[in-house]
């Protein structure tokens, strides 16, 4: 009693998935369907015997065939097994769907989006399918270590007062040439921030690799209406909003590997990402020290200007942006910071040898 085999849910207009058994890979209405309103969070409790997983792993997919198997396999190999994997395919045109078809694990649910959308919209649509207490995120080109979920679950278990809203972990960044370094350039050789990390996220927006992060599902739902003009950095928006009121915990050992390649979203939409970060921190300005807020505005305007200059498409505009809204001193200081980090990494490497 209470076990459904081959039952399928319609979780939104034109989107179908099965809750037990292999998810269908088409958008045609199956014969045996339980329909849910497109405005719901994408799940329906059928009776009290249905078990919900501890973690809902969210993987947004778009033309990710080159690295997708490694990402999915790293979830399947987790030592902690109480999870579901939500594969949200944003209308890929490569072999991503065929790759997903290979997997027969009943914890994996594949969704084919009714239309291609921005990452922000796709994130929301994928999150709406989550049934777990926590949503863990993994990009299609990254992968986890075997104990990632287990190590983070240990931190959650210790949170007896429900103050945790964010759990993440140390991430190593690697490129196609085999070069490896810490994802957070600010914390090479030192512990990553825990507890109240809101101000740290304002000052250093990219020290958390979202592929290492998980957020408490009920808190995500409070902010799931991501503004429509936040298309490229929805992850930063969600993390910062939750960090305003809840604490973070971190696995200080490596639990995630972040792959650098030419098609990383962070490389292709850098200007748009910085503009969106400015909007996000602007919406939180009342919680930020005025001097810090002003400085961060100058930093992001400087980075936007540099991107415009380097692209060759807006050299004059980028130069004027830096002079009027940015900070020349920041550019100069960056050279010294990079040198210091290089020396620190070299010393650390020799110590390990």
C-alpha cells in the first residue's frame, strides 16, 4: 500500500516526469497521469506512505553532453544515498537527452523544458520539482567527491536550532591543461567562512562554488520568485537572500571539482553578471555598511569596464566607465594581490612537497 509504480506527474505545462520508475523523455501526455497545477511547487503528496528524500540534487542541463556523464556518475557514487536527482534539460540540441536515457536509477527524474529559458528561470522550474529538505546543486560540467553529501549531512545534523540555511564546501578548480587551484582565491590555505557570511558574500561574491552548495528548501521557496532581470546569477541572489537571516556551514576539505573551459557561463556573460550583482547588492543596501557598498559598486563598475575594453567592442565606453564610476586604484592593487597569491600558492606547493 502506498507504493506507485509507473505513475507520472505533469509538473507544469508540457512537462512530464515519473515519480517512481524511469521518467518519460517526451512531453506527450501518458495514459496514467496525476496532474498538478503549473503554479505549484511541482510535487503532490499522494499518501502518507510516500517517502521524501533528504536531498534534492538540482542539475540544469543545456548542451552538456561532453561532461554530463561524469557529473551524473558522481551523484550516483555518493556514499550517502538518500537523494533524488532532478535533471532539467533546457531544450538541449546535443546528445544530453540520450545520455540521461542510459540511467535507470529510480531516484533520477528527467524533465524536458517546454521552452528554452534563461538560467534564472530554468533554476526556478527545476527547484519547483524538489521534494527534499535541502536542494543541492551541481552544474553539468562539475563533479563531486564520493563523500560530499555525507560530509555535508554531518554538518546539518549538528544544527540543532535550525539556524543553518546554507551548506557548502571547498572546491578545487581545474582546467583542460591540468592546472589546479582553489576555487576561492581569497581562501587558499585558510578556512572558508562559516556562520554569518552575509557581509563576506557582499565583499567577495564568488567564494562559494554553487556546485558545492546546498540550500534549505523551505527557505528557497521564500525567495523562489527570482526577479526576471536576474538571468545569469540566480545562484548568488538565492545565497545572499538566505544569508541575510541564516547561517552557513562549510566542509573545509575538498568536496567538489569545478571545471574551467571556454564555454563556462561565467566567461561568456561576464558583463551581464556584474550588472546583475550590482542590482542584487543594491536591493540589500540597507543591510550593508555604506562604505562597503560604495566600494563594491566601484569594483563591479571597474570589472565591467575592463571586460568592455578587453572585448574590443566598447573600448572608449569601458575606459569612461572606469574613470567615472570605477576605481583606478583597484586595478593597480589587483596586480599586487595577484603577485601575493602566486607567492602564497608557490610556498604552499613547496610545503606539500
